[in-house]
């Protein structure tokens, strides 16, 4: 059985995608606004550390 690929990306698809992204961005800002500054800093530091781990792993696979 052959599977069809995803439908073509039309202007309508891009408009809806932009709306979904904007709603998600607003929701993240709303949630972050309820957190303390310390919580936001802690989460940011964890993301930075994760980025360094990913970079290290990538560099090791290139060797």
C-alpha cells in the first residue's frame, strides 16, 4: 500500500502555522511570567549546559 506524502504547503498552511507558533509563544511567555526570576535563570542555565553537551557529542562523532 502506497502512502501519500504530506499535503503541499500552501499560503493557508503557512498562515495557520504562524498562528500556532504565535499562540505557543504567547503561552510560553505567560507560563514564564508566573515563574520566579531564579526559576527562569535555572532553566536557562540548564538549556545552556545541554547545548554544550550536544556540541561535545557532535564533536566526538566527527572524530
